[in-house]
C-alpha cells in the first residue's frame, strides 16, 4: 500500500539587522531557491505572518504566495500560518480565492488565533475576542467560497446579501494551528486540518477528531518540523547556531511558548537545540525518525522544515535543502511505497 506525503519548506523571510542584506535581494534569492526546490522534488512551501518586526518577518504572506505561484507549477503553497483575527475575512476570502484560481487550486489557507498584544492593538482587535473572531471569520470565508450570498450576522462581523466573485473553482483547505487544548479542539471541529508545531498537540488533535466525528471532517496533520538535517549535525550547529538562537529567543520574547516574563531565554545555541523544538539529524537518523513518525500517525499529510534560519546565508540553507533532496526524500518515498528505507 502506497501513501502520498508532501515534503516541504517553511519560510518566514526574516532579515535581522545583525546579518541584514537588501530585502529585495533576499526575496529574489528565496524565490529562486523555492523554484529550484520544486525541481528537486519538494512538494510544498509554507509561509508565516507577523507584523511590526524589525527583522521584516513577513507581514504579507499572500503576496509572496502569488509570487511563488508564478514561479512554480506543481508545489502546493500554504500559510503556516496567518493570524486570521487581525484580518477582514472578506478580503482574505477574496485574496485566497484569487490565489487558488491563479495556481490551479494549489493554495491552502492556514490560520491561527494569534498571541501578540501589539499586533491586536494596532489592528483594532482585542485578544479576548480571538475565539469568536476566528470562528466567525472561517464561517464567512466558507460561505464566500460557496459562491452564493454570504448573509452572516455574528458578534464580531456582519455581512449582508453579498456574493464573492470570482469564487474559487477549487476551494482552498482551511487549516488551523494552535498549541493549547481549546485551539486544537477548534481545529478538529471547524478546520480541514491541523497545523502542528514541532509535533505539539498531534495526539490531542486525533482525540478531538473522534469527539467531533459528527462534523464529517476526516482531518489531517500538517507537520511543521524543526529538524536541522545535515551530513555533520555537530558542525552544522557551529554554522547555524547564532541564527537558531535568534529565532528561538525571539519567539520566547513574543510569548509564543508562554508568558515571556516567566519563560527564560536560551543562553546559547546548544541550550536552544537541547531544550527547544529543534532536532539535529543526519540523513540516516532523519529517515529512521520520520519513517517511524509517518507510520505512527496516519493523519500526517505534509512534513516541512525551516528552509532558512533568520539571517543565515542563502548558500548555507541551500546545502541542507540539497542534502534533504538527495539523501532523505527518495528514501522516505521508498518507505512510503512499501520498500525498505
């Protein structure tokens, strides 16, 4: 029995001051890298979103998705994730529908609830309303893509007898991320799949799908994996360490892993890798662990890895991508097709 899994790359387009290059140069290099990765056998690319970040963490993933769509022909393009409560759901419905049409149905809309107070304040939203904001937005988006009038009235949004045109010929999947139990339960209840971060919550999602079996959703896990895969993982730490430490500590400062005032920063890269979400693997270890993960969780439909850590040279990330393409993906696909990895 064969099983189709998408293997992909994850980008945040960060450009920290310590390693800054011109943003246009960085965007061009990343688009070239993504186009090359499609030819190397990668199946998906994932974009994330934040705002008001000095390092340029991309605030405009849908614009980037359109640019990627123009440079690729086969890859799925998704967001992992957009902060849906910050947005007008009509505009997201329109833009995502257009992306689906432009890419022949290759776009997936991944969303999350958000957690940064400054983002919500700047967009005139309140953190306490996040659950109703995201649930109502998803309902509006689904109605918009159905092609008829929306006719929705809720606590946060009201949309009259208005159609969205053009509707997508292939409606994007709506995927939802989260780390808390309520967020994971919500993903099982109203989304088409769960965006997991470093494996967190995948067991809770499976249980929640069973609780919400009457929704008719079969569910899927899209696994954002934090493995650093290199022929010499210890040597790779010396190269990538400062960039990994920057990434991990910025997320801690923002409150991604708990209240920042009570979540200590990592002192160095070794501590971040040992105690964070990162894994250090060579190809053999990657194939062994990822094969076991896929065998253990039949809901996984996509596994993707950080392509470039913040500020690292493009050639450095490219070497890891090349290594995964030649030494890991063919063996994983052989395993999925019933052969020995």
